C-alpha cells in the first residue's frame, strides 16, 4: 500500500521537478546551438522540446499554487 503524501512532501516533490525541468530546458537550449552546426532542423526540434519543457514547468508551478 502506498504511503499518503503530505502537503509538505508534495511541495518538495514539485520543487524538485521544477528545478529538474528548468535545468533540462537550459541544457537543451545550450546543446541546440551546438547541434545547429550539424543540423538546423534537429536544433529547431530541440528548441521546441525546451519550449514544451517550459510549458510542463509552468503547469507544475500552477500545481504548487493550487495546493
């Protein structure tokens, strides 16, 4: 049986996910610049992935506010 999550533990989890996503998004953007030298299309795809990650992060921030 799974343990009940407290509001504090949910907040901690959301904070971790937000920081994790922000780190990945920044990394995607840094690498996209390097990838562009090989494939502009691939770089655009990576940039789009970063934008989608940003949208996920915004939803997690909304979830945090909605707690």
